[in-house]
């Protein structure tokens, strides 16, 4: 189950003329849309009505955290999701809106997820309107923003680690996919410009860097959908747990999660698991380690290393995790083949099939004209 996404549109948003033109979206925009949708769907706005808003949290290097506790690096987005809620006499009712495309609000899957999340925070039925500017190609970011906006609007108690874990379990059950607390922590904290999360200890901290404003961060929605089916994701989660038990039994009893494995001991660890499990174990250990390298590169203001690490991440998802659609591989290959100075790297991120590109603005002005030639299908551009 993926969030509502934009219609295929090759004539997508143009590159801004200057970096300053990428000003952060005003969250009151989605709040106003949620209010308008509520009144259209349910009538006059009552005095007891409340609103909640949260940013999407884009997983720069975070997909692995759905399968093992550990480190994740996320980017709180300029795009927000807002909910307008008010008590109801009967059952909870839900209405949806989306900034990127018309959405069939009668989709019962979205209603079930929203009702389930709302029930985590209140026993009382509500009428809920949801308006979002978070791209549907970023489902992890969308789900986290929805959960945190509902918490702000409905919960009377502060958010706790147990509450976050319960929300993650709720999303996992409704979507039938493993879901980490990392996007939830990042959406809740909105620690800009980047957020480093350790899901093993329920800690997070901001990662200061001038690169968030100095470079272009471009998200390309290829309209491919999730690379893996929900059943395949659950199967990989089970394989990861079986492999972890073999690692413990094979001489590493202190290992609780893949985060605990020293990268220098990876060869020894791989000898503990089956041949079929090795690519998965390599991916989970390597990505946890790569998060720390990416944080160091951001803090050093090293844009070229940030891009190189993204390229490595994509190669790992393609070759070890084996979950990169052909369109994403073609786009990343086009970035690697470009001789333009200033395009630093690209990678498939989140799990909705979107690709993140990073580099200098002057290089993107030329790259934008080449995207249509590099991609055979429709695409849309966002600036997270």
C-alpha cells in the first residue's frame, strides 16, 4: 500500500532560478487545505476542532532500519501533512486530499490506516480530514507525517518511545510491511537540516551542515511503485532474523542487532550464515556502517563524498538487496555517466521507487534537460 502519488507528468516543476527560491513550504498551507476539506466533507467547523501538522521525513539512508534496529539518516522535508479533526457522534470518518494529484478518498486502505492510528491516541470517534504535500513516492515519509500529525491533534500525553513503537507497529500492520521508528522520530523531532536516529536506543540528534542549502537535493518520482511486494519485504525480515540467530550461535552471542556487528568482523560473520543469507547480511551491516560515513561527510561539508556514498548505497540496493527497479538503475547510471562537474551522486531511497539526486545547482540546469532522454517513462520532480 503506497500513499497517493502524483499523476505522471513529464512537464514537472521547473528548477528554481536561485537556491533562495526553494524557500521552505509554509505548513499553514496544508492546514488551510485540511480545514477546507473538513468543511466540504463534514459541514461547519466546530469549536472543539483541532489540527495537527508534521513534516515528511525522507530516509536518505534509512530503508535498512525497517529490518534491524540501528542507525538511520533522514531529511525533514519542506513538505508537510496536516490533519483537521473534530469529535464525531458515530464512527470515525476520514476524508483525504493531496497536493500532488486527485485522490480517490474512498480507498478503504487509507481509511483503515488513519482510523487505526487515531485509535492509538483517543477512544473517542472523530471526523478527520487529511491534506498532504508529502509526495506519494515517499511512503515511509508520508506514513510518519500522518502518524505524527494525528498525535499532535488527538493525543493529550507527550510522545514516548513506547508510543512511537506502537505507531510503527500500527503502520506495519496496516501496510503489511516492516516499518521502523526512524521516520517517526525524525518527523516528530523535525531536527533540521538532517536527523540521525538510533532506533536501538531511541535517540536522535540534528546533523549540522551547510550542504542542505548549498547543494540541490532533487527527488525524482519515476512512478514505478515499491520495488518489493509486501510479502517479499516480510520474507526478508524473517530471513534477517534467522541469519541473526545463526550469527549469535556461530560465536557472536553479544550481537543483538546488525548495528552491533563490527564492520571489520564482517568476513567472520558471513561464515556463520548460509550462502543465500550473505547478500542480505552484507547489506544490513554495510548500510548501518555507511550511515556514520554519510554523517561525517555532511559535517565536513564534503558534497562529493555525500554523492559517492549515495552511489554506493544504490549499488548495494541493486546488487545485494536486489530491490532496484530498472528505471531507477537507468537514472543512476545516467548520473554516473555524466561528465558534468557538480553532479555528485544519486540513489534509490525510501521504498516508493523515487531517486534522490544531489549536486550543485548549475549542473542541474543542464541535467534537467537530459532526464527525458535518460528515462523512457514519465517522471516528476520534487524539492524535498
